[in-house]
C-alpha cells in the first residue's frame, strides 16, 4: 500500500497562512504530492508526521553525511548548549576545528568560518577581486554557488536566452538582482577545456578567479573530463587568477582530503558547507595563506555575528573526527554502495522500459530520465542535460519512489551517507521495484 500524507497536507495548508509560500527555501515546494513535514530521523531513516518511514537518499541536501541524529553529535551539541549557545567571541573549539581542516585538506593553510556556503562564496569572490585587483569572475554554466546575486549567475539559464555555445550569456534565474552583477561574470560551458581557454583569453588580465564544483553535482552529477581540472589550474597559474573549488557538496564525501585530493589538484581557495557542520548552519573558507592576505590585513571585510558559533563548531569537530577515524575505508565503502544502487536502478529501468540513466561517482549520483530519442553517451554539460533530461517524467517516478518509502532529491540527485548499509540498498531496491512498476503503468507524457 503506497504512503498517504494527510498530516503533511494539513500542515502545509496551515503554513501558507503564516510562512510566505508555505516553505522556507523555494526548492522545497518541488516535493510532490506535498512538501513533507518530518518528525525525526535515525541513521539512514527519516520519519514524517504521518508515521511514514523513508530510506533517505536526500539526506538534508547532502549535509547529513553522518546519518540522521548520530548520538555522538547530539551529545557534543547538548554539552556545548549547556555552556552557552553563542558568545560572538573566540573559543578553543574554533582553533580545534581549524587545525583539523589544516591537517585534512592540502592547501588549507588558513581558515575562516561562516554560517552557510552561500556566505562563504560571497567571501571568496570578494577576496579574489581584492587579491587580484580585477573585476571579473569566470564560472561554469549550470554550476550552483548559493543563492546570492553572484552565486546564482549562470545557473539554470533558459534555452531560448542562453546564447551561443561559444559565448554563453551571463543570466540570473531571479528577479531583483543588482543588474551590474551580470557584467562581472564570464560564463563558460563545463567540460570543454579548449573552449575554457578561449573564454579566458578573451578577457585575459581581467579575471580574478575561476570558481567551479569539482564534480558538477547541481546539474546532472557530471564528472570533469580528463584535462579539464589541470587546464583550470594551468590558466590560473599562467594569469594569476585564483582557483576556487566549491566543495560544498563534495567536501568530506570523497574522504578527508575532499574531491580535490580524490581528483589530484590543489586549489587556492576552497568553499566548504553542508557536511563540514554535519547538518548545522556552518561553512568554511579554507586556502593558501597568500590568498587570505587581504582578510588577514583587514582590507577585505569578512564578518558575521554568528560566525564560529560554538554549537556548530561542536558539531563540526565531532563530524571531522568521524571522517579522520575512517581513514582509507572512506570513501570506498560509499562508492561501492552507490554503485550497487545505480546498477540496481538501471536493471529496474530496463525491466520496465523506463529511459532512466544514473550517472555519477556512486557516493553521489543523478538519475537522468532521457527524453525520447535522447539516448547516447553520458550527459556532458548543462546544455546537454537540458536537451536530454525529461524533468516531468523524473518528477513522476520520484513521487512513486517517495510513496514506497525511498526518498531521492526532487531534482534527481541521490546521496549515499556513512549511515547507509548494504541492507539499506537491498531494501531500497525492493521498494523501488514497486515504484518503477507503478510509474510504468501510470506515466503519461
Ligand atoms: C556547490 C554549492 N555551493 C554552494 C551552495 C550553497 O550552500 P548553502 O545553501 O548552504 O548556502 C550549495 C547548496 O546547495 C552548493 O551545492
């Protein structure tokens, strides 16, 4: 019997009378048939207010790397809460966390904390402009760097406005942004090193930084083609631009050294969010001491009342200790689990003639639902994704999965956490079998 959600429906109705639009982050409205209200979580499981249990692959949009409500983290936060929730001052905890980051991430010579990755991106771009005295930032189409005026440039541009392949237009998905922001960005397509080289050459001497997700998790989970990351590094070294790796999703998912160690590069600055705070509002900018000079001197303002909040630091310290303790076992175990799930979903799709294709490095992956006639190789960049991914059909399958107790991300992404086990994957595939059968029976284009 598929799940029903009467209490979530009633709460969503009530919420709309006080909370603007009923949700506190626009994307949460995407959840069908209704944005869900949760009661509690435990490890890989979430329980909603209707008593429905989910194997959770959404895991707090990736922040819950350690599973829901791990007792060690709960104790660390509770112990700290009894001493104080906020001092707006220094604590030994902040040095403990900074020193751990220094040990874990090559190139993390200096650290600053914020309360979200969106803020960390704002800090990084301001710092890069001050560091180089240049106005422009190069970013890749489809990469997401938070919801600020700058972070959203080039994310989800509509096909009729996105410009030529050679000259992608800097567009913004939101109204109300400062119009001049767009003129401060150069947008390039992902996964085309020669195109990137030409984009940089066109604006040579004017670009302060290249920012990117090392694995493009926010659009299709697209890994970099060989030579792309080394081209970014070479161009940054050649022209004195800062290389900024946005590891908000990939950080610690790929082990202590993050995706940069896994892929073999050292950026100048790294954005950390989500898993670094284990699900508390926490983010960090880490990088070379030379890149931090203008923050160290005070010429670049970096501030925040709640920065280095002790509750978040307590959670972060506990979280980083888990990753350190796992050593080499991580991320291989998560990659193995994710690969099993991808293979199982692919087999179910083939059985029911559903054009679903999982893509990604296992511990995070995306399910592309291919449009008719859009078969072919892996999805390569944002434009390829838009042309080939059938979002309404995926939304239908995602709802069927949710109603059987398997929770993936509304946009098609799946995260493996350290709390998932082989038994979770077996159970998820058994539930997915029912969801795929129902989708195949009921989907109408
Ligand atoms: C790559 C990347 N950068 C930045 C952010 C912004 O993080 P936050 O929503 O915590 O501010 C996100 C959020 O999903 C992200 O995926």
